[in-house]
């Protein structure tokens, strides 16, 4: 029954005021909801209306039919609904969503009009449930969509099958299906192509599939196939094949097996992909990643991986792993003298020679430059390691022919072992490098020095790391102090100067030798700030000494090669001279040969600027370097400080006396003064004075002393004049 039909039947049949009880039973069985209400509230509802609105008939009385409509729809309908009481047209809404009192939601047809017999004071509202129609529409739509989807999926499947064939061709992936029970085998077109067979000329067989496998990989594949067929273990192997034309390819096969309920093998499905190009790329990347490009030897990454594997793997009782580092110390010298071509040729010659010294079962790696590493694992007798090192030393002692020159090489060799020295790759590499450094520092007079790592070296490393931190802390806590060692005029015996020397009284370590902490300060860069403080302190004390002694007093200040990395060094010196109102020549900057030979420093630019200030320049430790005399030609020094190693033997060694006399004579001809370091005896002093030396410095006169002791010493000497 439609609401509109019911409406027409009831137009003249219902009078709510006089007939409610008579028609109530009939209205309650209607399949359409009925509400009767005045301007303010519902007066009557039948059972269907109560069901749709989620209330009992009694609960609906007093509510308003618009209460069940919300949002903008309610705003739109309420004015039209109220217009019914003023003769408005019948209100019709189809597909109206209402929210029932029990929170249910229904879709209804809503028809409202005035009750004919009520003279416009009552409105009757019919509501019909359309939810079942909506569900029906949904079912029909779903069926149509399913039919359409099925048609689409069928088309897609056909397209995918075509795409699959194209994809197999593009991806070089062939497939096969073997029905074991029926012994029926099917190959895809691409598999024929990969194997080099003509589909029109042969019937696929498992024998033909396996006959192309390279002999070197046949055993590996056979083992995997047995596991697949017996236990169902998925096959995934990469191996080489030779097609019918004899061309080699790399393929990757994957296969799975199906078994019957009784456990009988019934079906094998598999794919075979031609991965030749990928394998070539992988091999290239591996070569780039794990091997030195010049020599073809394993590189640092390979070395680290090998050591990590050996350290983490099962350790055979009584066996050890030895790591041997070989460093060619002449690499930089050869590059500077002969260029990169000679350097590369040297490596090309060295690599095969070293390889001949190391048994094939052990790794020989090249790290960089002239640095090589050897890993010998499973060693039970150290004699084997010693024999290998001796062979290397013998090879390296032989001159190398580079271009038109015969070059003799100097090497340093360090050795560390697992598990004695370290139990990780990083620890072994660190310790063998430490041993090599020790070999280099102690092997200046040997063509090939060897050092075995020991725990004392590790302790030195730990102390060195601690000292790096403590040096910075010492600067903050003012733990450094200046000492001064007097210099005596050898002609009149008067004090004429001093050398400023730094001392460190660490709150943690106690007194620390400058020979230990100065190199660390240089490596960490702390020497830059420390040097500024030393310079300022030396200038301050110089001002006092000029007043205490006379205007000829001169203070020597050591300047580290690292300080020449600071281009502001000349201005620092100028500011100190100005701050303490010093004559420029009262300051003497002492440098070693290291400042002059390091090409990374700006010494050749900065030294003339320092010299231009009027400051004296002194070449310290003269005679201990390789080419000190050549530097005297290039740089105008004011003073030579003859190293104490010459002074020590001057009274007992006639050759030393000849050398020292010659140095003094040369210095005089070049208008330079000469300071003799390390004078400890009266006889040394008298002999050096007879050579016409200018100044003497050493324990014979006084040890280095704190500022106040030094000033008292200077005051005493000055008073004796």
C-alpha cells in the first residue's frame, strides 16, 4: 500500500476527535505509520509509527514529529510543516532519513496534510519504511557490480597472461612445470630461449634441463634438488649453464614441490632466470668495494671483514691469528722526487714481490699508499710467521729500478696477534698500527725494522688518550709553569740570555715530561693556545731581565712547526713585543728543521715577516737533520744552536772536535752567533770557548728553574760583575 493511496482514502473518513476509539484497532494493523498532531505536539500514533520512531505509542504523545529530523533538512521542512495549519499544500518527502529515539536510523517516505474534519487545527502524518527498498536496490546493484567485476577480471586475467609472457621475456625468466606422476613436463617460451633450444624441434625433458649445467656447479645443484624432492625444501640456487651454442650464462633457479597425501612427490614448479648481466654488475661492484683497483689485492674493507670473521668464528685451541703490517717509509720521498708515475710503478713492482713472500692460503691486502697487511690464521708455530717476515725483509732490501734510478727502500713492520693482543678486528688493526709506529720510530738506522705489539704499548695508548683530555683540563686549571735555563757569554762569563721552557705539573698525573706532552699538544692543536701563553710569559720575564741584567739580554722561545699553521703568528709576536715594551732583538725565536721541510706549513712566508720585526731567528738542534746547511743558504738565521750530541763527545772524540770547530767557523763566516747546548763539564766549556763559541747552555751553569729562582740566579751573576 502506498502512503498516497492511504491519504486519499482517509481524507473524508477520519475524524480524530469523534472516531479515535472506533478506528484505533484498524489503524494499528496498517503497514504505514500514522501520526496526528496539532501545532505543538503529537496526539496520536499507530503501532507502525511507534516502531519506525523507536518509541512506544504513549511515549510519542507530547513529542513533535520534527524532533526526529535533524540538521538542515529539519530547518527546511519545519516552516513548510507549520504552514499546513494555515492552508498550506500537502508536504511530501521521499528518502528522508530519520533518527529514531532508540538510535536506530531509517529511510522513510513522509507525507503530511491537514485533517479534513479538524478545520485546519490537526495534521495527519503518514510515514512509510523504505529501508527494505534500499537494501533490495543494494542487492541488485551489488549483483550487477559483481557481474561487471567478473567480466573485468576475465579481461584483466587475459591481459595479465599476455603481460606475463612479455614480462618473462623482458625479465629473462623462464618457467617449467613437471607432473612427476605422469612424467609430463612443460616449459615456457622464455625457458626455451634461455637454454638455447628450439621449441619446434624438441620435447622438453628433465635430462635436457640439467644437461646444460656447468660441471663446476653440478654437485651444488644436485644436492639442492635432492633436498627438494625428498624433503620439500625450496630450491634457490645460482649457477652457470652452457647453452647449446656453448655460451656461458649465470642463472638463478627457484623451485617448489607438491606431495600427495601419502607423501609421494607429485609436482614440481620452478623458474629459471638469466642473471648474467646482474652477476657481472655484482662482480664489478664487489671488485670496487673489496679490492684495490691498482694491484687487485684485497683492500681495507676485505681485511676488516676477514679479521671480524676470524675473531667471531670458532677458535681452534693452540692456534693464533697473526696480523702483519708492512709500511714502505719512502713513499712520500719518491713521490716528491719522481712524481706519481714512479709511485704507481713502485706499487706495481712491490705487490707481486710481497705476494711471493706470503703463502697463497693467507691474505695479503693493500690499504693505501705503501701500506700492506698480511693475515695468517690457524698458526700454531710462530716460526712460520718469522719466516714470512724474513722473506719480506729480504725482498725489500733489494734495490728497486724506477725509471733510470736504483731506489733502496726503508720499511717498518708491526705484528699483533689474536687472541693474545686483541679479540676484535678493530683492536687488532689499532694494535698492529701501534707496533708499526714503534718500529718506525726506532728504525731510523735500519732498512727494515720490526716491532711486536705488547701490552705496554696499549698502556701507552691509554695514557696518551687520557693525556689529551688532561692537557685541556690543565690549561683551564693553570697547571703549566715556565722554567728558564740561563745562557752564559763564553767570553766574559756573564749571563746574556735564557731559554724559556714549559713544565706541566698535572693534578692527575703529577710532573709530565715535555718530551711526552708536547707531541700530543701538537697533534691535538693545543700547542697553538699553549704557544700564545708561552710567548706572553717569556716576554713578561724578559722585561724583568732587561732591567735586572742589561739591554743585551735575549730570551729564546721555541716555536712548534704546528704554530706555523696559524698565519697570525707574526702579529702575535708583534703584539707581545709592544705589550711588554721590549726591544725586538731581545726575543729569539727558535725553530727546528721540521718547520722548514714541511711543505704544508707557511714557514717560508711567515719567517721573513717575523724577521722583519727585528726578532732574532735561531736554528735549533743544528747538525741532527738531513740538510741543515742548505737551509742556512735559503734563510738568514742569526743564531745556530749546536745539538748536545756533539758537545757530549767533544773531549773524547777527535772527529767530533773537527766537526764542531768547522760549524763554529762556518757560523762566524755567515755572521751568526753560536750557542752550545748540553755543556755539563768544565773541560767541555773551556774547549768550546777556545773554538770562539759565543754562548753556553747546560747543567754546568744551571738546570732549568722556575721564574723566581732564575731571577735570583740572574741577580747574583749580575752582581758579580
